C-alpha cells in the first residue's frame, strides 16, 4: 500500500510542476505525466493483495 501512496504523491508533485509550466509546451506533457501517475497510484490502491507482478 505504501508504494501506491508514493506513486500518487510523486504524481501530485509532477502535476504541480507541469501546471506552473503550462504556457510552455513541456508543461502540458509534464502535467499529463503527473496526472497519469496519480491515476495509476489510486488504481493500485484498489487492487487486492497478491495481484502484483507480471508472473501472476
């Protein structure tokens, strides 16, 4: 569960960085990258235990 929180928190930080860079074209990409990490972190929180990894 802690990895999900770390990914979500990093997504928030990157999204804020992208938000402040928005007049630049890089800002939109960085914002989208951060929002994707927030989404993936939240989705990971809803997965059941033992369902992580490529071999399962």
